[in-house]
């Protein structure tokens, strides 16, 4: 593949051509996916290993998105001024994430479905609501009953299967900008 002139202008040490490898794979729905990689040694990097690595990385990236966007709300939440405090906040968020995932897994087991069939976002909001309600009513003795109700509500949060696209994806054209007339030029 040819390296763009813009990229070579910014970094002259780039080669004129980039050698890549195209790996074809089938996803869980049976659709063909194309992966482009710079790992060109076919004996050392087998296609099945590249696909497995990509799938695992996709799961990790999805988990990061759930943690950052859903749980932390895209806000700067690390308020501590010390390294120990920041570590504590990060560990707290990771523990909360894993506890939510654990509850999703236990709910899926009861509902006889896959854990990925339950929406993380809606499960997070349900758990958040139930815990706030429990704290407000101070019903600590009713915690087992609360957890049972929580799992019943979460089992209703299964992801609905979306139909396929009706129309192919398309790139929208950029809106035309209005011409700007500078008043300083007219006054001169």
C-alpha cells in the first residue's frame, strides 16, 4: 500500500510503500470480516491467532468503553491529589465494574441466557437505582430480598436483536459554509 504524501511530509523517514496482510474471518453472526495487519510472517503469525487476538482486544476495548463512558460518565472523576488516592479511585472503579459484571453473570445464569445478552448500561443504572433506594430506606435486613428483586429486574434487560440495515451505509456530504464578508475590509 502506498504511504500518503501527507504522512511522508510529516515524517520523512516513512517508507514509500507499506506492506500489509489481509486476513479474512467470520464473526459470530457468520459475516465475513477483513482484518488488515502488519504481521506479514505467515509461519510465525497464523491467521487464526490474529483473529483470536483481535476478538480479545475488541472485548477489552468494549470493557474500557463501559467503564469510562457508562460508569464514570465521561467526566474527570479522579479527584485525588496523591498517587495513592488516584490508585485507590482506579481500583474502586475496577472493583465496581467487576461486581456489576458478576451480577450480570449470575442474573444470566438464573435467566438461562448468555451474560452478553444483558445490557451493561441498563444493568448499571438498575443496580445504581436499587442501591440508592436501599440506602435511602435503610432496609439493610432486607438485603437478600433486595438482591433477588434486583436480579429479577435485570433479567428483563436482555438486549433486543436488532434487524439488519435497511439501507447501505453512506458518507454524508459536508454542509457548505456561508461566505464571510469581513466588515473591516468594506469600511476601508
